[in-house]
């Protein structure tokens, strides 16, 4: 991580395009029928217990068994592969893209992912902190917890088997946690972001600068904090 960050260049990028583009792919093989059009507004799962499903995006049917896939993020459909309507597709086929307006917290996290050491999920599975790590986080907070390569910090739960995951990366403190215990994480998605202790002032400078410049970064009313 560099000692100096070109804040003007980074903020200029988000000022010109303050969005995240979320690609939605087929969850399984089957015949696709879209439920949205280009430009359609979509909402993610909501409710106190996340019990309200997101906007239906498409239905995919395999062996006469239809499955509806709903939006996991809010925004607008920016592109859709209408040529695949009614066609058979393979699992993983790109179907549509949602343009998600970034909030202040998301802009900060997006920038931090460029400067933190990101430790990714080795497989699609559910993850938990080890009991020792979870206890230390609850007592002192993640930012007070120093870790180094080889530490057993996370438990991977896959097919009813729990396997320890050993951290491999630069030594530092756990600055950001990107997973929710017990919720599946796709392979390669970030689990934690680690910051070397001597870089914490730089991280705080990034957060302070983004917060200070937020109102100037986007048009009023574009997104809420």
C-alpha cells in the first residue's frame, strides 16, 4: 500500500461515475424468462429480518421446475441480454447488469479495497470467525486485533463440515469485515480487509477526505448516506 494516495484522481473517478455495476448470472442451467426490462428499477431484499424478497429479475426453468431469481442490490437495470429470452443457458451465463448508486459508506469501502490487503473466500461456503477471534473482537473490536500469516482466524462451513482457514497475507489489524457469519460467500469474494498498523493514519485520512468531499462528489439527491 502506497504511503501517499492520489485523492484527487480517486475522487474524480467516483464523481464522474458514482455507481457500482453488478453483473447477474444464471444460477443454474435452464430456460430463461426475464421479469424486467432495461431501465427497470429494482430493489434488494428488505425488511427487519430480510424477509421481503428483492425484485424478481428472471425465472430459470430446468426439468419443468421454475426458479425465480431476485435482486440482491437496488438500482436500475443498465443492460439485459434480451436475445436469451426463452433460450437455454448454462450456469454462470451473464444475463443482466444492475447499476447501483453508491452511498458514502460504499464509496469509502470501495476505495479501501484498493489499499487494504484483501483476504478472499477460498470456496463458496459459509464463514465464521474462530471462537478465540470472535471473543477478542467482541471484547476489543476488530481494529484492536493484530493478525499475521499462519493464524487460524476463520472457520469455513461447507457440506456440514467445519474447516479452519489460515490467514495468508501481510501482518496487520482487521480493518474491514465483508462477510456475515452463516451467510454464503462466493469463492473469491472478500472476507476481511487487513491494514498494517503503521498505515492506519493513512486509512483514516482516506475516510475523512471522502466524508468531507461527499457532497461535492455527486448531484444532490443521487444517493443517500
